[in-house]
C-alpha cells in the first residue's frame, strides 16, 4: 500500500489567505477606531457628570451663591502667611472647588486630551499654557505665582493638597459668566466681545438646562464672547485644533470650538446634566443672560 502524501498550502493559497486577512483588517480597523473614540467620549461625559454633581453640591452648600473668580488676589483687610495664601488660592479657584467635592485628578482630564501641552502656546490669544484639541492646558508656564493653576513649577498637582505645591493641568473649561458678579442692566452689543455675568445667585441662571458650565476646552475658562446673529456671525477660528485664534479677534470661542469628539464637544449644564453638543450647536447654548442662540454655519471643516 502506498503511503498517502501529506498536503500543505501552496504559495498561491497562502497568498490568498494573507490577502483575505489584510482585507478584513482594513475593514475592521476603522470600526475599532470609531469604537475607541466612542468609549473615550463616554468616559469624558462621565467626568463632566461628576463635575455636574460637584457643582450642584457646591450650590447647595453655598445656598445658591455662584462661585467667585479667585485667581491671585488676597482679600482686603487680611494678612496671611504664604502657606495660608496658597491654601486660599488653591481651594478658592474653580477647579480647586471641584477637588474639594471629590472630583479626582483624572476627572479633570478628557481621555482625548490627557497629556499636557509640552510647550508654551503663548501665541494663542496671549494665553500661556493653552492646550489643543488633543492636549490638556497646563499651569506650568504661568509667569506670576501663586495663581489658581500654579503655586510653583515643581510637579503636576491636580489634588486639593496645596502643600504639594506644583501646577494644575486640565482638558475642560468653565463659563466665566457664571462667576458671581453684578448682572448688567442692559445687554452688551452683539458685535462686541464682552463679559455679562448672570448675577450672584443660581436663581438668575435660567434656563439652567441650556447654560453651559463645564465643557471640553483648551483653557480653564472663557468669558468674552461675541454673540453675533445668524446672518452676521463672528469670525471662525482658522482650524478646530485650538492652537490659533482669528487675527485681531478677542472672541473666546476658539477655546471650545474643537474637533475633540468628531466635530463635537461634551458639555455639563447648570442643572448638572451632561451631553454631547455638535460644534454648530454650541452657539445655541445660553452663554450669557442675554445670549440669542442660533446655528453656527461658518466653522472650518474637519
């Protein structure tokens, strides 16, 4: 009896199999990439929901009073040691308040922008340490100390412990019009860049479901905003990467007009809920008490 011959793959068959595998990889990789981005978007929303919980708890403890804008000024009539002043700055700053309400260091960093900017983006609207769509902002490059995002340049410190010194990093911003302040009696011109505080109490922040509080951003706040109109929109940033600002513009919208979550950002609103907002719809949100919403139609493409 003749022994049966062992069969193996021919070169042609092997090449066919390799070709099929390559095609499958080509089909699956974009789907896997989309799945990863969707997972990071979900994690980012979770961070913002935690910020929303902290915001609601803070307002409960403060009896509805909105937070003050604490940066580097020592209150009048007091004489503190440097250590006591550092404590005041570190905890009084808006991201310090979040830390005191159990928002962890990882929750101030969007999964799409965890690494701090590796260099000083001082050319971006005059801000030192601004981030990008995929980099966190950093307090390391501040020139004055102490301030709300830097006590010194020794290390990253996103904890509530001021004794560790260091500087903060983050991927989110705060609507500076929600700092406690006297509400203007009349609306600022829609063509001029201007701050317009809601007032001193959350009771003036209406409708709370439409007022953005925290959101994906390249800096920790934005205040000066040009409302514009649907037929006369403010100039758009040259790109959606957060690294540049329109020439001659003082409009702060480039800080959140980012292609971070596939032409969208995540936002926590004044009632504490969080959702994903398309960039074209960011001007529908109520940024100031006088804001007139509309759809942005002049933004750069991805």
